[in-house]
C-alpha cells in the first residue's frame, strides 16, 4: 500500500504528534508498505529524501519552534501525484493538513484524519487571554470541518472521542492509541547509567524524581514544583534525600526557574534542558519515579515511555489515564498539590518487591500500545477508508 502522512512536525522534533507520526512511518515501512511523510522544512526549496517530503515553512517560535507551510505547493503536488497513493493520512488541520485535503480531493483519494491535540487547551498561545471564548469556538469549528472532510477519523483515546462527540461530531470515530517500540527504553548498561548519574552530581542514595517533556504551560510543571515544596516543608528530615530533574525545553522554562528560585528550591530542582531523542531512555533509567501533572494529554506517551523503561509513575488524576494506569497496580495518582506529598511518601516506603511488582504490571499492561497492535489497528482503518471511497 502507498500511504502519505501529512504532519507539520516530524522526527527529530520532540513532541507527541512528531512521535506518533514517526512511529507510524517506521511501522508501515518496516512491514513492506511505501509510506511517505509530507512535513515542513527549514530549507528554501522542497526536498525529497528517505521518503520524507519537506515543504518550506515559517518557524513559529512561540509554538515550540513549529513551522507553518502554505496550504499548497505545486512541486510537492507533482511529486505526490507520481507516487500512486492509496491513502492520505492527515495529522494536522493547518498548512500541511490543508494541502493533504486539497491533494485528496483532486486525486479522489480516501482521507484518514487523526485528531491528536485538544486545541481548546492551547488557545492562550493565540489569544493571550483576550477573546478566549471566540478562539476556542474558532478552533473547534476548524477541527470539526476537517473531520467532515475526512473518510475516517482516528483518535488516540476515549477522552478525545467523548470530546469530539460533545462538539457535534457524528461520524465513525476509531480509537487507535499510538504504538511505539518499547525495547529502546530498556537500558541495561548499569555502568553507563551510574556514570550519567555521577556526571550530574547525583548521589547513589538520592531518590530522583523525573519530569520529562516539553516545558510548556499546559504540562502543569508548576503544579509539581509547588507540590514538591509542600513535601519538603513537611518532611524536613528527608530534605536531602530527593532530587527533582527537569528534562526538556520550552516557552515556560524560565518561568519555572523563577518559581524554583522564589521557593528556595535551587538545590533540590535542576533543569537539564533539551536532550537528544536517542538519549531520552538514559534519563528515564537514572530516575526512580516519573512525575506528570498534565491534564491536557490526549494519550500521554511519556507515561507509557516511563512504564516501558520500568519506572514507577506518579501522575495527577485525569480520566484520560484510566485506560493507561490502574492506581496502585500499574502506577499512582495524586489529586492535588497537598495530596502529592502523601503519595510520594507512600511510594518511597514500598519495599523493593512491591515496587518490582508494580513495574512488572505496568510493563505488561502497555502491550495495547505496542507497534504491532498499532499497525493492525491503523491498517483496518485504512482498508475501511478505501472501501468507503470506492
């Protein structure tokens, strides 16, 4: 099958959509399909290399360095027309996505559209607090129009499906969680991990709390800092036993550093900045507990990465995670900043066997998100789209 994936973002960029599209691209090509990606590039002209078509785009620095391309490119159109495509799979509503819809209409091809992002949670990047209700309405209508133009719709979770139903989407919605290769998160070189901890000045007896991902407002890392402060204030005897690490970069990094300084936590919290995608598994490996307070995720890939790395997960409760985490079986939930301290103490007091059981349960539970399961589910959607387009 010849498939074109349309996405504004792709490897080596680090975000949920890039991870999902890259995973699908690799999965399809590994199984003998001809899969292409149409994405943006910093180059001045269209490029075509290793099945990736790059269209020049304008960098949007306030949106994590995303690039926006125009909705049509004649050179890319001619190139794509020559590939004898069977399916067009659109992963963004904007520039590149609109180009995908134009191509599908002209070539009379079926379109599969994946709704990755709850855009209403991101309107502050556009509205800055002004006309927020209008911004949410406009994005909602824009997304809905994309779905009406699609042959099949994919969402990564039940939470996303419920949201789409609430805004009036009546078409068939396929829940297909993003799959990925778990094996790359299993780092077995203990000497390498020990060396990385040492290079970061982490003592052998220190308990490392890992916060990993894009440092942005919707990720609620500020909640974790406030919660950690409450824990430290109420457990002064343990003040030197833990260390919180932030791995990643983004528009809120400086704000979080200021928050850390204001709370007097400079010696308890470290910001390591952006690391290479290939290095990410090592940072899971040096940690003892993975933390996340975001309630805007459509799937939560970092949760599953941590579980694949056999790390205990402590996250703020969100209905989206009910299919991913079972409290005290595959991970732990906290409700708010005050509750965080009790859950952290509880986890730290578990004996080794109890923790190993939770890690094993978590690892076994993520088979639903394997790349093989992902492949089978996506192929079924593609076949349905082709049948509907006959």
